[in-house]
C-alpha cells in the first residue's frame, strides 16, 4: 500500500498530522511537541539524526531542521566553514549551517505551501529522506576536516557521491 492510500481513509491534512503518521509508519521515535511541531529521531548509517518539523500557518511554510552534535576544535572552524560552503554548492534541496552555541550541525529547509496548498505524504516523506541523505552524504567530510589535517578539498572527496536507500 502506498503512503497516499494510508491517508485516504482519514481526514489528516495538517502537515504535522501527516508527519506523525509517517513517523509511526517508519517506527521512528517522535514527540508531538505542539499541534504545529513534531520532533523525531531517525537512525542513519553514521548516527541518529534529530529532526524537527514545524508548521507556520502565518507564512504557510513547513520547516524542517535536521541536526546532529558536532564539537570541532576552534582551530578547525575555518576549514569546517569552507566545507559547509562546498557542501551547500552541491545541494539544492536545503542548506547546512553550524550553530556554534548549541554545537550542532544543521540541515534546514522550508517548504512553502502558499495559497492553501497542502503537502502529500510522499512529498513530506521525500523531504525527510532528503535531509537524512544530505547529512549521511557529507558527515564524513565534516568529520575529516574537523578531526584531522585534511584540507576541505580532500575532505570533500570522501563525501558519498550519492546516498542510496531511504530514511
């Protein structure tokens, strides 16, 4: 049965309701923080990623933030930011940033659903999958540049050309 067929029996059209059903479908740990926000843990190859999806009715945007902890040495921050820029040049479905105060690597994306549009379960599932795949693809490069003397260019060579599979 497709994800869409799972939703035909219910009246769930709120994006966070859909995310909650997807989390149950995939057996991901989750916490429905508010009516408009959900936090999940999704297991990847390299680590478990924390995902938060939040719906903003005022700007009709479904926001996704996927994070993992990173505490690189201060001396390697310049190289890490160089790798972040290189990674962001290779992706179009979101962007990485580093939140130094929280010591988190962050993948961000906002899905604009203006004009009363809704996102379907496949679209949201793909959104989550793309976030995890981006983190999986570039995690080795972030680690190499942070914890070794690899240059940003050489660290990028280990970034998986394409991640296969699904979150």
